[in-house]
């Protein structure tokens, strides 16, 4: 059989991704991934993330495109208001931005700038940072193919919450439309803490990436509503994480 050139190149890239993931997985767990018969949750995630199926999920990973899905599914009221979407930093009129805002890119994780006071932000250095982010494909970091096809953009959102208080993130891990547990990230931009809770708000003894917050985390007022929203948004996915904020008297989807 003669394979078309594109298929040959795709197979080569898949093997390269597989080797990269195998080496990274070994550096953490001291063993290689069982690609033919993955048994653990971690192994199954590795197999999925370099698959073509994962690559098709990019519209739900793109922080601009996913807003369309959220608006259609549960309504625009759950979205953080947008100040602007830009292709590069030079398109942004810094003087017209409000005193506080959140700047992020749509194609990665952790590429965020929380500006609480514009007068203290060095805009020229910020532009260099943004352009550095825009030049990268987040897929190259860990071979997560859901990032591969995203066209990089800049998003500036309205700053929500209080200036002197960090907002708590509630991340619902959902399997086939059923939320199973919640990751709570607190003090993200000072001394990042991470806790895990059940849906009945019982703490799960688990530490991943960051230490647990030793203080008691209060059950959010609208937890039941957030669980309901998570169910609706996740119903057509095998596994998805739904990120929500609980702000004052309402909750807003993190995009």
C-alpha cells in the first residue's frame, strides 16, 4: 500500500509525540506508558492527548471560540465581559483601557496578566511578554494536541472581584456529563494553594502541583447551581473540566 505524503508525515509526528510523552512520563513515574493497554487514569490521558480525537477539541480549548459554545449552551450572562480581542499587542490602545483589567492569550495555560492598577504596569515590557506568548504553540510543550490548531489571539477582560482579594477558582472535573470532584485554587498570584473537594463539600486528601490550603474553605453559596451548570456544559464530553468563579451574588464562567 502507498500512503499519501500527508498521512506518512502525520504518522511520523505521532511517533515523535509518543516518544516525547513517554520520556516525560518516565521522568515522573519511573515507567513508560502502556500504549496498547493503558490501565491507569494517567496513562489513558497520555494516550488521548496525542490522538486525532483530542486535536478536534481545539474550539473548546480556544478561549475565544469557547465563548460561542457557552453562549449557545447556557447563555451569555455566564461569560466575563470582554473589553477587546486582538491579533497582536500593537493593536491595543493602552490609554483607552480601564484602570484594572485581565489580559490573557487564548491558546495556552498560565499566560495571564492581572492588572489591578494600570499606572503601575510597564506597558512596553508587557507587550514584549505578550508577543513572546503569541509566538509559541502551547502544543509544543507537552504534545497536547487540543492546542495545536488554535490561532493565537489576545483577550482583555473586565476585572471582576475585589482589588485586594484574589478570586477562588472552582474547577469541576466531569466524566460524561457527571461532575465527580472539585479542584479549588486559591491565592493563585501570591502563594498558590490547591485543594480537592467532593460534590458534598468534603475535603479529599490529595495534593497535586501545589500545597493544600490549611485554612477551612467555605462551601460556595451557589455550589448546587455551579454543579448544574457543569452538568449542562459537560454532557457531550468523555472528560472535561468546567472552571467557574463564584462572585458575590452570581457565578461566572472562566473562559
